[in-house]
C-alpha cells in the first residue's frame, strides 16, 4: 500500500467553519449537499475546534435499513441523551404522519442539562419512508442545550420547501471550495499548486471536495492533474491501483457490510495480519471510525466503487467472502442479513442453522423474506431442508402473519417431513419439533377457539412448557383494539364464545408465558358494553387491565382503555373521555409490544368517528393499499372496517358499495360476526343518505338478525344520526321486539352522550383568555418559551404553565398541533 493512501489530510476552510456556527444557535440544522461534499468531516472539525467541554456529541448514521429498524436504532442513540424520551419515541414504532404530533410533544419533554449535539447522518435513507414534516417535529424540542444536526445528500420535494424559525439550513453551495481554499488544501499534501493547476482542478471538480481530494492525491502520486477523469476513474487510479492484492481482497468485500467493527473485520480477514489491516482502516482515505458504534464506515463514494470491484471477483472468491460476511453479520445479530449472505455463498447448512426467532424478521420487507425462502427452497439440496426445522417454523410463522399462505404451507411441509424423519430415527428432537409444529398450526385455526385449543393441547403435551422458538412481544389482538371483534364467531353464541375463551386460554398462557392475559375479561366487558350494561362493562375493563398488567400485556390494557372511552361517550362524560384518551396515549408511550402503535392508530380513528369527525384520521387508514402495506392478511380486517366508515362519513358511497360486498364475504368465511354487522349498517346508512329507504331497511334487517340474538346493540347506536328514524319501521318485521327497543334506547343514549361531549369540547375551545390567545399566536410564529417570556415580560415557567392550559382547553398535545 502506498503511503499516499494513508496520508488522509483533512481541511475545512475557516469560512465554512464560521457558517457552521449556526449549529450551536439552532434547535435543528440541516446540511444538504451531495455525497462527497464533506458534510460529516466539516461537522466533526467544527465540533472539535469550536465546542468546549463538557459538551456531549452523539452520532447516528443510517444505512438504508427498514424505517422501523432505523427508528429503533436512532432512538437507541437518543437514549444516551434522555432514556425516557427515547423510549417514548421508540414506542411509536416508526415515524409516520399521524404520529408527528406525538413526536413533537415527546421531544418537548427531553431532558438535557449540558450542551449536546445529536447528529443524524445519511438522512436521505430515512426520508424516503418518513414524512417530510419529521424534521419540523424534531425541531420542536425547545431545549436550549440540545442541537440536532441532520446531514443529508438531498431533501425530498416537499421537505425542500420546509421552513421554520427553529430550523437552519446550509446547502451545497456553502461546501464548495474556492481557488484559495484549494491552494490551502494542497499545502497539507506537501506541495503548492500553480494558478493554472488550481484553475484546472476547479474546472474538473467545480469545487467538490471529494473530487478535489482525489485530484490532490492523483497529483502527489502521479505528478499531474487527472484531466478528463471522472470520480470512478480517479478512485481507480488513486485508491485501487496502489493496493496490493491482499489489500484489495480485504477492502472490496467490506463494501458488503453497512458498517464494520473490529470483530467483523477480523472475520473478513480470517486470521490474516489483523493489526496491519486495522491500521490500514484507521488511516485509509474515505474510511472513518464511528466511536459510538465502534465501527468503521466506508464513505458512500468509496463503498459504491468497491461494490463494483467486488462484482469483478471470481465466483469462488465471492462465495468465500459471502460466507465470511454471513459470519460477520451473525456476530452482531443481523440475523436476516446473515442468512442472506450464507445463502449467497451456497453454504445452506450455515444459513439454515442461524439462530432465528420470529421477531428477527419484524423489520424485513415481505418480498425480501419470500425471495430468500424461494431461493433456499430452490437451490438448497432437498435433504438439508428437513434437517433444520426451526428455520422453517419461524419463516412459516412470519409468512402466515403477513398473509403469505403459499410460503406458509411450503414451510409447514418441510417441518412435517422433519418430524417424520425424527420419528423414524427415534430422535429425541421429534417431540419438541412436533410441539412447535402444533403450536404453529393453531394459526390456521384462527378464531375457532375449540380447534385452536386442540392444537394448544397437542403442543403442550410435547413441549411441557413455553415455546422455545416463537417470541410473543406482539399484540395478542394484532391491529385490533377489540377482542369481541376477533372472537365473536357464532350468531347467538357470543356468551359461549366468551366461555370457550375463558376455558381454553390458560393452556395458551402456559405455552406463551401469559400472552393475552386479561383477554377473556375484556371480551366480557365489550359484550356488556354492547348490550348497554355500562357499570358491568366498566368493572370488567378494570379487571382486564389488572390481569393484563401482571403479564405486561400492553395491547389488552390499551384495548380496555378504548372500551372505557366508549363507555364515557355513552355517559356523556367529557372529563372521563379525555382521561381515557390520555391513558391510551400513555400506554403507547410506555408499552413495549411491537405492533401496539397499530391499535393506537385505530383507536385514534374510531373514537373521533363516534363523535362525528369527518377528517384528520391517521393517513394510512385513508387508503386500502396503505392499510395492507402496514397490516398483513386477516389482521387488516379491523382497519378496513374503519376505512369503510370513513368512506361513509365522506359520502364516498359508490366505493363503499363496491368493496363491502367483498369484505362481507371475507367476514363470513372466517367468520367475524361483528364485521358483518357493521358492514350491513354502513350500507344501510349509505342507502338512507342516498334516499333508498327500502333497500336501507333490507340491510338494517340483516344486521339486526345477526346482532339481536347476542344483545349487540352498540353498533346501531353509534350510527344513530342515520338510523334513529329507520329502526322503528322494522318493529313489525322482527321477532325480538324487546331487543329492538333496547337498540332504540341506546341510540338515544349515544346521541345525548355525543352532544354533551362535543359541547364540552366546543366550550373549552372557545374559552381561551386574551393572554392565552396571545401566547398561542406567538407559538404559531415559532417562538420558544424563552422568547415568548421576553416578549411578554413574564418568566418561561409562566409561559410553560399557560401552554399546558391551552393544550388542555384545545384538546391537543403539542406545539406542533397548535
């Protein structure tokens, strides 16, 4: 290796350092410039030269993983500043438009006692999935000690126009070198360029620092300016050609990994001269060391260049380094990445032996999982498949949850073959594999409590305790805040369905460590609520919360609070309603279940719809495609119920009529009776609104025939504004006259409750004092609490207390919403 390559000189002009001083004066600064503009180095040098101790600096670097994975890692870094705030942000699962107000509010509570700089690098890999207003939400923290710096190659179209008083921006122009700065940079390499040479470099680089650095290295190495050399050609002549074969064989494969710690580098070297290579990485041009993750990071320009060089390796060498990359990723528990590399290497024994659990696939896109499984099933020798049943159990579980039935069945067939082989060989593993298989098979009996229980019994008979393969950190009622919705299966059999759940769930608890604890009590509570027995329902909700809390079952607790909020609507108690809404929000922040945010969003749509809202719903619920992208398979059912209700309140009747026919067929095939009731009600309401009363009564009659035998009255009451006049006309057609009277009575109760709560909300909104209005207007202008205090000649604490009252009165949670 030529010494030139480890002579990696850093130069940041004083002019740029002065411009970067905006960082220490702004809540959030965005640096927007292409790869190779020197953003990262400039910030590092600025912080090194301009910021005095005891200031703290934390870096987060994104590498293009799934948005969910990026968010978790980002929050993990933020936890070093304030763990409580980071945990609350992490509970939101990933940044989406509907959670921006939550993010802004949570950021306002961040505790930071000393000057702190939090850098988010490679933001362009985040923004492709996140809403552009995320930067605005993060900038709302209001802590004078905290400065967030966002480094990105570009901003998407919307965020390019993003402006706010607390966001500063520097663009590519600030990072371009002028001729005098090129001259100063060349001196660091031990030579002084002529005016002509400087102009030539400027002509060939346009002031782009990465190209300038390569030109200076080219000049020192070869003795002239690389005329007509693009960046790849410069990298080839300056970086690649001077390397020895061993160095090339080490460096190019590193481009397979997003980042490399010393342990991974040692694996990639496989016991070569490790000390030499670590020194090589520490000093090599375009490679930096991230102290936070203790990892080496290849600059994007170098990484892309090296990936092209790796493609030129021979097939055997590629397989060798794919295998090593698999081992390196396994070292840091990047499970799916490890499997993928082992598979690319052709080492299917290693791929199938990776210690995987279903949550290891949580952040991986479905198409990647399916593609990897198809590749393994096609390329791996068949006799190897059945020797690794744990792998296929996990993939089967994940594919079923995502609604990929073909992949699920393919995996299940492999597991069955594995069981047969073990039984034929009298292997001691047969019992465990069979038990896990029976537990997996219970998924296919969803909603049929008796059949599910049969599988649970078979599983427990073999396992004698909890599953050792499957994780249970997901919500027990995935993407649904209602147990009754999922498990009311038989018309006239609701009470029996509840009894069956109570009877058979204990064996499920034994297999899962208490997953779903409190669920039967919540289903009882919902049944009582739907029949109008509010006191009974309330008591059962608190019982469910108590039982669920003992096993940290966040989704059951959140769903119980959702039910309590519906009770508060029927009672017209605005204070209790607001309290339970806050409880749902706090549950999201404090909970740890992977999919809790989905149930939260469903509550955030359902409850306002009950109060007559027609807009401001979570954006992913506004389109059936986005629903199925976020919630897989049967788990999308409750979200689709809300989607159709949104079509109703926005008068999109033709679309409503078009899709409910399909959704009704799905609800009947499972069956999910509550979905059928609601869809018939939606159609009846839409027919009423379009003047087709006779047709409306036909669909309403169908809904009543399903609901009345089980005293399910609430769905009709929630649509009182459309059904109140229609219901009495069906008296002569129904045998359950008393049930119909109770429905009509509950409609009146719901109507009065909604009116009372809406009136209380309106009174609150109209009850701001003159000073509160003044403060609200200053907040809208982007002023901080300290700035508002100076303008109004009050203390920041006074402003803080006033804002708290404003939020309460307006039923909002953050400055962002204000």
